[in-house]
C-alpha cells in the first residue's frame, strides 16, 4: 500500500509511467553472445563494490612505515606505507585478502569480457551504421580498462609492480622530443618520486572510474535508443527485434547472471591465490626479480618489448630508442586501426545502409581473416611475455625460444589469417553448412578468383545460400507481388507483411528479412502443405457421409412424393367439381 502510494505520488509529479512502461517493454535478443556486454558490466560493478572496501584500509603514500602484523617475515621491517598497508590488508584485516583477490579477479574478468564483447561486435558487423559511435565508445572503454588495470596493479608498491612501472617509464621516455617532459609531468619528478603512488591512486579510484561510468551510461543510453541488433532468422527483419521483454523474463535472466558473476568471482578470490605481494617484497629500484610477468591483458606489451630487435637511430639529431616501436607505435597503431575500422570497411564495400541484422563471420572473409591474424599476433606476444618461464619448464635456452617467437610473430598471423579467409570463402560460396562439411573441392574453389558482386547488391558481400530446406517464394497477384518464407523441415510458412508493386521490391524485402535463403519465383500462390493421414481420412469419410446423406434425402423425398400421389388417387371426387 505504501509503495503504491509512493509510486503514484512520484508519477503525479514526474510523469514517469510512460517512460517506465516503454522501458519495461523493450525487447532483448535471446542469443547468449549478447550477454558478454552484461558480463563486463557486472564485473565492473564487482570492481566498484570491492574497491570501495579496499580504500578504507589502503594507505596511498610512499612514506616509510614499520610493518607490525601477522606476517612474521616482514614484522618490524620498514617499507613504504602503500606496501605495508597492502600486506596488512592481506594478513590482518578481516576478509581483506578475500576482497583484494576478488578485486583482482574481477579486473581480469572485466578486461576479458570487454575484449570478447568487442570481438563479437567485430566479427558479426555490429559496428556498422548506425552503431559506429557505440563501437568508438567500446574501444575507448577497452583502453581505459587496460590503463586502470595497470594503475591498480602498480599501487601495492611491491617489487614486481615496481619493475612494471620502471618499464612503462622507460617506454614513455623513448618518445622523441616530449618523452622526458611527459614523465616529469606525470611523476612530479624523477622515478621513483614521492608523488607517484598518490597520483596513481587518484587516477585508479577517481579519474578513470568516473570516465568509465560516464561511458557505460552513454553506451546503454545509445543502445536503448537504437534498439538491439540481432542475428538473422525467421521473423527477424531490419525493423524489429525478436526476443524477450525486459520485464519479467529478461530481468530474471540478467539478475541470475549477476549472481553467478559475483559467486564465481568470490569463489576465485577465496580459493585461488593471485598476486601474493608479501612473497615479492617491497620495491627497491636497484633490485629485480625473475620470473616477472604482468597480468595477461598487458603481457602483450612485455612480449613485444622482448621480441623487438634493439634497433636505435637518430632523426634530426634526436635519438629514437628501441622501446619506442614495440612500446608506443604498436599500441597506437592497434587502437587507431580499431577506431578507424568501421569507416574503412564502409568505404571498401561502399555500404552506407543502416543494419539491424548481424552477419555471420563467414559472410565477410576479409574481415574474418584480418581479425584472426590480429588475434594470433597478440596471442604470440602474450605467450612470448613468459619466455623465461617456458625456457625453465622446457629446459631450453631462452634465446632459442626468443628466435622461435620472432618467427612465429611474423609467420603465424599470416598463415592463420589466410586459412580463416579461405575457409570463410569456401563456406560462403559452397554448399557446406558447417566447417565439418567442407570438401577439398570447396577449398579449391575458394582459392580461385571470387565472382564480382552483382549490381543489385551494391558491392556488399551477401550471405551464401547454405540453409537447405528453406526458401522464399515470390508470385504475382494481379498487379502486385507477394512473397512468403517456407521451411519444409520445420513445417513453417510465414507470409510477407504486405504486397509490393514489383518483383525487385519483393526480392529486396525478402532479402532483408531472410538473408542467405534461396528465392523461388512461382506462377501463383504456393500450394498448401499436403494433408496428413488423419485429415485425409476425415475428408474421405466426410465425402462418403455427405453422399450418403444426399442419397438418403433423395430416397425419403421420393417416397414422400409417392405417398402423396397415392393419397390423391384414393380420395373421392367432389360432385361439385
């Protein structure tokens, strides 16, 4: 009763019911791939919740502190306040180690979910018009997640994170002309400065999270405004969304995902050890440790620094050090390519139409080949970041592994990208419905010259007809044309929503609704499906019953007439007549 009155009072003043009703009626697709974005969102929520708890106990200072606590090897040692508070969090604060490790696992999952979400968007073409802005926002959030993960990783001021900061400072210093100025501006002095930890803390807990919250809100607002994209299927067009409404079905599903994310993260935080800073010891500029690997999402930078040759040269008297290309140029080129890809692809295929339906990866072999090659390259870099660990496990010289990874970084992306491109072309042009059905003939045809796109396709790669048993039938109806979708295997027949004036318009409408389905022109309306045995028997016995009823009726009528005639003869004639 009180809740109802409060809702009515708010609605009387703010008029929220139309907005709420429209929001609750929003439809979300049912495919599991659309939950990757929500996985990133809920990981971010877990990061905020656990991070708030950690800020109550973390001391973001480089000042000297004497640690006294449960961890005996460091009891009485003088370290930085940041390191001492981190060890105290792990050993002396109730649930401190659980929350700290859960926070770390949530950061790993957050970056992984963003990356998987961007991969789904990239390979299905969800970045096309009108969703280019959301793609740019997603790439920016990936860059900010990497930056915030690194700042949080560096806050404990242990020996491992200190080495990572030393490497980052060296990479920034390698930028010609402005590198040393940027380092002095960021650190407030030379490395390691007293302002380093406080500035990292403010960046980690305030600046980057505030920007991420703003970008997430903008991303969701654009999503609600533009509606969800969806995979092609029966009843799905460029103008609708088929799936579950926000309330109640999708709400229950997404809340269940949120509960699972929290359960898994806290289980990892309580059962799987990660980043035991008390084993590494406090950071000392003159010391180092081996093996030393960062988290996976920045390991590609470490691998690139290890693999790139030590080339140095001068331009106009300014030295360009070796770390500049693998540390600065590689990352800058990667993110610039991600930002520019939607516009480059639109210019390449000359497709300026708005898209609601997604592609299958096979529908665009070039996009698939480039994406697979780029992913392979960065996987090699991540693995190369642990070459010292692999050398110890395999008992081989680390320099032999270094040479092997250099060859793999150059050759393997080309091979995997070419293979993905050929497989996509074979699936798109052949009759195989899946990868397991491909034949050598399909691959040989894929390696040949691809036919030029037809004029009515506008130069856009059209999905191949690889859906047996499904077709779109078109037929003239007077001066109009009609069409319908038919799936013989599923006993499904769906008529088009309206008639059009020409065959070309019917083809275009059916292509938008059911891409990749063969089209068949029939002389008239498609015949209805053949009746089943029960229906045939009912029709047959119905005809027999109708004929029998008619025959009985005729016999009864004939007998009645005969009776009337017999009565007329037996009746005496009137003398007046």
